[in-house]
């Protein structure tokens, strides 16, 4: 997991920087982000079905890391943004193949009462991998340009591929639906991968959302879905624009990597604090409170751009960046618990699939809107729009909790 996460986080940071290095702007970065996220969503569905059908974990891991290695090498040798479009699609499709394998390996490796402990350890390992990737980028940027970083990502993926050969194929075989039956598996999935499709969805599965647009509420879970859509929509507008925005503010590549390094350290520290906060305030209040630092994080660069002359300083940008991960660390845990409790027994696959689809559409739309909005109105307007969308998410979550409370009291 460690070298795999180094590669994943490294590529997600260096690709936008490389697009800008090749002469692209926020528009091209947004397109690549949308294409890659779309491929990840499709890949989550496809690889999940393959795993359930063949239970072939080791071949899938080897294939995933091999194609990530090839894509990293391809990005090293290309000078075309258009080739990066194609490589990003392939990268997203094959990179996500390891995600359901990782989750199932955790659940198959230990007894059920140890799932929480092992998922916590894997979360720490994942965050450490992200931190290592950013440290390498920060230090390496002082001595090299961006291109050699792709070789580091390729080498790290190669190490992961070699290590994955040791994964055994025997023992217990769990279906991916078991993730939806486990709070720990579900929480890890939502926090790290967003997309889990235990079944093929039908139009009828989206009825709880459709009825909202007809002025009716067949089930309050539809409000939850809509709130999640706006949360990830607004959040991904921020994340898609963040690297191009930093470069627009004349940050060096080393400064960008350092920004993400501090962000990863903050995420690692909050990992240990978030459960205590949720335990004290409860899942519902924690979900609402988590919106506040995220909305502030998005508004900070917008307000700074409107009120200041010149470029933003490093303290301002790092404050915004850290508030984003603090908010998400709390939100992902509390909202996962709420969602898990809202799923009726026997309908786990449908509910989780719809939530993943809604999240995927929000992330995809957030990437596309970011590019066009920024090109026409600028970064300040884009960040203000993202913060307004997050406010809509906050209002919808409050409506969901109120409606759920009133509905339960009637029962």
C-alpha cells in the first residue's frame, strides 16, 4: 500500500503541474481531472464485477500497477497535453482496480472484530504514502524539473507490482457487498475511494432523488444523496483549481509540493482527533460543523483575491488548504456512520451504489464547471461559487436531519 499510495498521490499532484508546464491552463487541468474521475467511476464498477466473478486479487493488483507504471513512463516521454488526456483515462481506469482488492484483503485477512483496527492501520499507511510523495516532490523540485518525478512514480508503482506478487489467492473470499455490511469497510471506502458499486444500478434505484424534483419526499435518504452531490461538487471545484491557482499566484513547484506536504501532515494528525470530536458532538452535529471549516477554506482565497493587491502569501494558502482536510476528515467519518445507519437491511448494494453514482457525478461536474467558470469569471468568482454550493450542501444536510427527526417522531 505504501508505494502504491506514493504513486497515486504523486501523480495526482504532478499531472496538473505538468499540464501548466506544457502551456496549459485551468481549462486543460479541469478536462484531465474530469476525464480521470470519469474513468475511475467506470473502473470501480468494472473491476468490482471482475473481482466478484473471478476472486482474482493478485492478477488484478499486478495488472493495475503495471498499467500505472506504463502511464507514468508515457507521461515522462510526452510533450503533448492531448496525449496526457488519453493517458489520464487509462491511468484512472487501471489505478482504481487496486481499491476494492485492498478493502477485501483487509476484511479477509483478520477476524471481523479486528476490521476496525486494521482499517485504521491502512488509513495511516495511506496517509504516510501521500506524505512521502509530497516530501519527495518538495525536495526534488529544488534539483530537477517536473519530468523526472514521473520516473519516481513509475519506480514506486513497479515496487508495488513486485510486492503484490506475494498476495495469496487462497483463503476466505468475500463479495464486495460485504463492504456495505461493515461500517469500517464503508467508512474506509468513502474516505479514500468514494466509488463502490456492489450492483448494477437501474433507473428505479434513483427514485428517492427523482421524487424530490416532483415536490415529494418518498424517503429522506434522497435529501442525503442530494446533499452529498453538492458537497463533492463544491469540494472538487476547489481541489481541481488549487494547483493551477497556486501556480497563478507565482508559487514554485517546490512551494506547491510543500503546500500539499503540510496538508498531508495535518490530515495525519486530524486522523487521531476526528473520532474524539465525533464522539463528543455526535455524528449529525459533526457533519454540520465539518462544513464550516470547509466553507471558510474555500472563501479564504476568494476574499483575499478581492481585498488584496498582488499574490497571496504562503500562510494564507496553507491555512485554506489545511482547513479543507480538517473538515473532510471529520465529515467523511461522521457522514459514513449516518449513511450506514440509514441503509435498510437487504438494500445495502442499491443504496451504496446510488450514493457512489451521485458522488461520482458531483466530482465529475465539479471538474468541468471549474475550468469554464474560472476561464470566464476568474478564480475569485469560482471560489465564491464553490463556497455557495457547499452552503447548499449544509442546508440540505440540516433539512435531512430535521425531516428524519420529525419522521421518526411520527413513527
